């Protein structure tokens, strides 16, 4: 058995707190971390929002340790108002098709980084996008803009962070992927095994 699974959608909602903790560990040193809405549950800090309950949580599992190594969330959205920070997208002209997809909360556990897990997850989310024939998806990014572009994402514009007090990620870009631009970048090649 491979130590690490291929990405799959987490069905066991009881494991969501593990994802929230993984995010907290990744975001706690963010320069704007003091603005984040971190929650305390059973004495452990975690990071979740209104999109988690109905989100599709793609994960890579360390089978040997039964530990979530990486996570990336996809939501099927009918109206911007379903997002935790809808206002930042309002200045941009989005296609009219509904529903669309919202990409967010990509995290690889620090000890498993540089093993292509983000690439594998991105590929799985985009495959979901294609399989469900959803015409476009959006998200935001700063340091991963160039990486997202390799997959076919385009920049909608710079986020005006003053438009939504729930947006805590600071200077960043709103990104869009149209289904016809999804490409085969990142056929996973590197592997930890
Ligand atoms: C960003 C993150 C998910 C990347 O994980 P990873 O283990 O490096 O992922 P991969 O090995 O699959 O690499 C994916 C690509 O991202 C690039 N990348 C990774 N970290 C990067 C960074 N800080 N800046 C720019 N590109 C980066 C890699 O070079 C790689 O590019 P390639 O496909 O051209 O080779 C991980 O560093 C992380 O969890 N960071 C904290 C949370 C975060 O910033 N999430 C994203 C915004 S919410």
C-alpha cells in the first residue's frame, strides 16, 4: 500500500476539525494572523468558516499514520452572497453562468511540503470542475498566482481589501478559471515514496 493516498473527497465530517487545525498551523504565522477568526475547540485553536459545512474537502491522507497531509476546498456557489467575503469580488465582471466554483484553503502540512501534493490536489479539483461541467471558478491568491496561471487561471484584478472586513489575506489577486482554459499542467511527477 502507498503511504500517501491520491486526493479524494473527505466523506467523514467528524474529521473536519483535523483540517481546521492544519489550516491554523499554516496560517498562525501569517502577518495578518491577528485578524483571523481562529476558534478554540477542546483547547485547540482551529480555522473554519461558513463554507466548510457544505464544502467538498479534497485531502491527501498519510495512510500509515491515518493523518491528513494536505487539504483543498471546493464549493459550489449560486450567488456571491454565499461567500464569507462576497464584496471583494463585486468590482469584477464574472460570467453569468451559475453555479460556479469557489477554490480556497489549500494547505499542505509543513512536514509534507514539496512533494507535489498541491499539484495533485489542484488536478483533482479541476477534474471535478470538468466532470461536473461547471463553466468557471474563482478564488484569490498572492504568492501562488504564477502557479495558478500554469493551470489556466487568469487574474481578474487586485483585491480591494477595504471592501470586505471578513477578508483577512491582505494584498492579493482575484483569480478566475474558465473550463475551456483548464490544462494538463502538473501531471504529478514527483513523489515522496
Ligand atoms: C502553498 C502550499 C500549499 C504549497 O505546498 P507544496 O507542498 O509546496 O506544493 P507542491 O509541492 O505541490 O508545489 C506546488 C507548486 O507551488 C509552488 N510553490 C510552493 N510554495 C510556493 C511559494 N511560497 N511561492 C510560490 N510558489 C510556491 C511550487 O514551486 C510548485 O510549483 P511547480 O508546480 O511549478 O513545481 C504550502 O506551502 C502551504 O500549505 N502553505 C501555507 C498555506 C498557504 O499559503 N496556502 C495557499 C493560500 S491559501
